[in-house]
């Protein structure tokens, strides 16, 4: 089974479909997570897009096993900042 970190590394090497895989896998869960903070599903969708935009533009180095934690940490910070 391929890990999230491997997919992210593929994205960093230029495979754009890898980004689609990550968004497809985590989009709904992130929307629900962010909605728990801001109580507005439409704003949560917008913030989910911002989280992935931030991730794909900044291209941080993420250690093995840390992709999901990094994604949710970023989502939490954006949700709290939005409030």
C-alpha cells in the first residue's frame, strides 16, 4: 500500500495527479474537521481549499508518517485564524 508521504513526494517530483489523489482522500474529512471549529460548511470548504493550496505552494518537508498530522494542524490553524 502506498503511503500519503510517498504520494506527496510524487507531487513534489512533478506528478500532478498525486495532488489530486491527496485532495480526493482528505477533502471530506478536512471539511468536517474545519466545520467543527467554524460551524459553517461553506466556509469550511473554502478553508479546505486554502489548506491544500498552502500545502502545494509552500511544499514543506514532511517526515514519514507526518502528512496527515501536518494537514490537520494546518487546517486547525486556518480555522482558528478564520474565527
